[in-house]
C-alpha cells in the first residue's frame, strides 16, 4: 500500500523579451536557451516515460509571458534560425575537437546529434509551438498545468491597488484558457508571494489552489496541524500546498545539493568565451558581445578551481551520476514518508517539492535525466507515488482552515529581494500608472475603437512594467541596464499614450508602432482595471 504522496511542482517562467525591431537581440537568447535546455528536454522525458508505460505525474506552471513568447511567430522564426546556427557551429566543433581532445570530440558529436533532435521535436512534432506538447500531456493525465499572474507581477506591492492585483490574475486566467482550452484550476503566485486576502481574489477568478513557501504555514496565526505535509484551505476557499524545505535542500543547496557534484557539467565555461573571436563571432551576439552558446566541454571538477583548470566533461559519467542521485533522492523521500507516517498516523503525508523549471537542464544540465530517473524509481516504490494537485484535493475528506502568513520564496522569505536600495525608485512610478490606469478605465465607459486601442495598450504597458523580473535583476546585478530600460520604456510609453488620450490627438502611426513592439495579450480588455 502506498504510504505517501510526492508532488513535484515546476515553475516555468521567463519575462517577456521580444524585440521584433532587431534581427538578433541578446536577451532573446534567454528564451532560446530555456527551450533547448529545459522545455524540450522535459517534453522528451514525458514522451520517453509514456512510451515505456511508466507512471509519472507532476504539476507545472507556464506563465502567461512565457506562453505568449512560445506562441509568437517572430520568436518562433528566430528560434529556428538560432538552432540552425547552433547545429552549424556544432558541426564545426566536431572537426575542430577531433584534433584537440578525444573527450571534447565525443561531447561535440553529442551536441550535434542533440541539437538536431531538439529542432526535430520543435519544428516537426509540434509545428514550432511546444505549448501543444504540454496541452497534450495534460489531456492525457500526466501533468497538471497551472497559470500565473499575467506578467509575473509581484502582487504584495500592489495591495493598495486591488484592481491591479485582479488584472494580473484575470490576464493569467484568460491566457491559460486561450492556450489550454479550459480554465486553470490552480495558480503559481509570482515569487510564491502571498498576502492576506489574495485568496478571495483568486477564488473569485475561479482559482482553486495555489502554492506557498514553508513559513506561510509555519507562521500563520493558527498553526498548521500537519505542518507543510498536508494541504490547508484559506477562509476564502482556496487550497494551499506548502514547500517541503527538506526536498529543496537536497536538490538545490549550494553545499549538499546534487547539482554541485564535481562530475556534472560546468555552466560557466562555454566556447562563446573560449574560442577565438574570429571563429566564434558569427555565433555570439551581433554586437560582438561574447555570450553562452550552450556548447561546454568542462565539468565542475572542484568548485574552488578557476575555470581554466577544470577537467573535461564526460556525459556518460554525468548521466550515470544523475541516475544515482535520483535513486538517492527517492530513498530519502521514502525515509521521510516513513518518519512522517509515524508522526501523523491519521493522514497520508504529502511532500510538495516546487522548483524553478529552468533549474532542470539550463542551470543543472543533467536535471532532466535526474527527473526521468526519479519517476522511474518512484514507479517501483512501495512507499511513495507521484500525484497531481487536483487529485489530492479531490481525495480530502477533512481539511484545516487557516490564513497563511505573508511570505515569499525569496531570500530570507519575505520581500527584500524586490524592495531595497537598488530598486526602490521604481515603485512610485508603478503605483502611479496603476492608479491612472484604474482612473482611465473607470472614466471611459463608451470609448471609440481608436480610444479602446490606446486604453488596451496602456493596460499592456502597466502589466509589462510590473514584472517582478526587473527589480530582481536590479538586486542581483546581472543585466541591470536592460532591466532599467524595460521599466523606463514601458512607463514612458504609458505616459505617451495617456497624453494622446487626454489631448484627443491620437497618433495612429505611433500607436501602431507601440502595439507592434509590445505585442502581448492580443485579446486584452482595458476594463480589467475598472
């Protein structure tokens, strides 16, 4: 008899990065890398497990911004071009590495074959739109796709503008319906950020469950009787699944986590930086800025070693390590379930393990192999089984009612990643345009078709400016200039559109240009802000 449930939740998200006015744009590679290294490897995993009749179940959020990019024709065409260039580069690498090192030569041949398979799945099997794959496997009952706030907006900072919170949720629900043909049952709140009262907004939009970090239940006013190992229900009627910290530590700890194993591929050593400029210039950013290509020949070796002293990567060795790590993880989950069953003898404990989807494949290259092996091991287990959130909800006979504590899954568990001395300047502007958008949506009861276009585009600019990615980037110090420019551009476009509206002088050429540049949520209705 099964004695415990395991719920894997993968959060697939990227900010909306689309630049149709450029033939090649560096930050668009974020999407291309994620498709190549995470999303299609996950689809490969689904197909492999299904072909072998191996039971597997997991939840995955596909955010509205990611959905919009995956279904955008311009980005689809750019991805095809990107992959063709990558295949061309890998063919050159086969010739080059044959004279350099036998291990590099072996890895180069793997990349060439792998990239061709990725392109085949993308182009031939799913006609350039891999959302079809996730819809397919959801309809077959293997996965449960949940939505997210529209542009991954950080909702706690919109509490003074409830119409802005509701707009984010409405866009998340409507985008999901468009892509998956039905309403979403659950939602991943951006950054796992919850504040008191959000449950009522979620429930009013048809959302039945969401996820929180551990301390949302640990620090709730009413203690969670079963801790994070059983769902609770909020006063507003939404079920809550809370993160198991033990599972997170075992996978993602910088000290003991699996991805840090010395035999895994080193993320920070890429031929985009290693090869001579003349050789690599056609495969990096057109500006000449060196960047990752995805072709890497070195393993972590020792985390204390400088990049130039790393050993060569052996993919067969790394994959075997991933399979062994999956076995170890399942053994740990079985032990954990036995321990929880002794503590809570009146329930079947649930272990909820949420992760960024991009961890598996992009940051941890062997991650998809780990996941596939994980489900193979779970299928053999007599202690645990994989489950979907809706299955758990439907099985509940009694459930505790409590109000989760305000929380996020960011550093130290609260809001400081998104509000600090590096990014605090943005919020007076974001609050102002959210307030103005509400005002305009309330004022314009019967706008003309042209006014409606302006109002709809203003709504898009508000949403795009609210993405939690921009203050996050400012905090981490990665591509800060890009994040600042995105905030500036969306706010300035909002003001430009508002001025057109107020002056009754709508520049249709300028409006069309902005609609082309920030083409997202085609069916948006500005009345979501009224």
